[in-house]
C-alpha cells in the first residue's frame, strides 16, 4: 500500500475529525491551537504533503515561496480563501481546496438572526432585563422597534449563501433585490421574485438593508465604499457575515454616528489592533450588534467542514481532482484567459 499522506493541521478541529484524520493520514495537529508563525508553518511542513489551514493563517506569496517542495496541496478548512495568495499558490504548482456548501445554511441563519436583532432590539432587550433595576415593566410604548416585513433587502453576491439568505428573508416578507455576477431566471420562474440590479449604486439607493455575501477578492475590497454608504437610504442598515474588508468600516461608522444609517449588524469587523473603540461605543449605544465571527460556528458545520477537508485530501492524494478545488473562474466569475 502507498504510504499515508503526511499532513499539518494548523488549528484544533472537532475531536471526531482529528480522530479520523489520525487514522487516515500521518497527522500533525498544532495542539496549542494558537496561530502559528510563518516559520512554524514552514518547519512544521518539513517532509509533509498537505497543509490544512484556516482563516487565521496568512499564507502569502512570501510564505508560499518558502514551503518545502514536498507540499502539493493547501486544504483550507473554510469557505473563504482570502487568507491565501491563491495566484502565488497556483504559480508554485500547488492545488488549493476549500469547504463550501456545508456551512451555507448555518451562515444564512446567522445573517437572518442579525437582520432581525437590530430592528427588533434583541440585545437591548436582554441587557435591560439583566441589568438591575433598568426594566420598568411592560408599557404600550416601550421597546418599540421596526418591522422587517415589507422592507427591501439588497443582497450583494447571490451565490450559495446569498441565495439561502434570500430564501429566509422571503419567508419573513422582505422584498428581495440583488447584485451579483450571476443572474437568476427572471420573473415567474423565480420563487424568490428577486429583482436583479446590474448597477450596485442604483440598488443601494432602492433598499432598506444591505447584506454582503461575496468573497473578499481584489475586486470586492471595500465594495461598500464611503460613497456607496452615503448613497444608502436614510435609516437603512448593513448586515455583514462575510468579510470586514468588503466594507469601508470607518466610513460606515461615520454614517451611523451622524445618524444617516440606523446601524449595522456584524459578525465580522476589523480587529487588527483590537476592536475599534468607535465600534464598541456604537454597540454600547445599541446602534450596532456584534457577534464574534461565528456565523458558521455550529458543531455540525465544523464536522462537515472537516469531512470535506478529508475528502479533498484523499481525492488529491489518490491522483484525482479534489471535489472542492478553488478554480480561477470561481474567483473572478469568468474563465481565466487562455
Ligand atoms: C470560518 C468562514 O469560521 O468559511 C469561512 O469562510 O469565514 C468561517 O466559516 C472560518 O473561515 C474557518 O476557517
């Protein structure tokens, strides 16, 4: 029998996944579960075939150039691959895989939860009860929020997750609008009755909520720019369970602080030097709802993500195309030039 593939796993994974990996592969897991340095990754990969990494690992061109020649596959534990310099990986002859689909529904649930949490004052309601003496009891005019039904939702990126969000939002009575590289079958054929916009600026002016569901690439960096945030309807708000880089965060905070936007519900935000004090102040003022990058954080999704990583590694090491190979066209929406 051919020798077992040799793999380095940069973070702890669910027990069942680690156990299965240990039976199938020569597996080295970073037991400390603290993000490895580039040097740790290069050293840890000595003589190994596969790097299993996730969002907290920065796999840039400089690191890729230093990887031992034995490494042939980068198997991302996650859907987004923006922590990896994909072009540099391809140029170095490496295959990159990810774990799409299995986290779609859980991520969409989270987007819906955040979308409701802001106008229905979920966090504020809880805080009021748990802080001694703040709740004066029920009154007809206390804790009034705003109805979601009938509002227009603008989805940026109608892929798997965006579509799953649209399905939920449709059931909550929202009108669905979207800006995306792929257009759905129009009109009566579309159960979501979704309105397609080829002009993002125009869509932004027509909706009450913007929810972001596009990968972070060079093209989508700050897709919700300062100018577009200004164009948003007064009182509208942003939902982001995708990547912080999609939004000009400082500009968004400004639009909330000056009262133009009603707020934001964010599972992702810039936190390079700790979370921005302005963001925390807005959360304290209940203009912003924050969760800790946990949109796909269910045990079920994490196990299925791990299973997907295993399937990708086995296919690759058996000489087949791994089912979830990251392809040029999946990144730019068009085939790569011949
Ligand atoms: C994960 C995610 O928490 O898959 C993604 O792109 O953002 C989340 O599901 C994380 O990326 C795991 O690496």
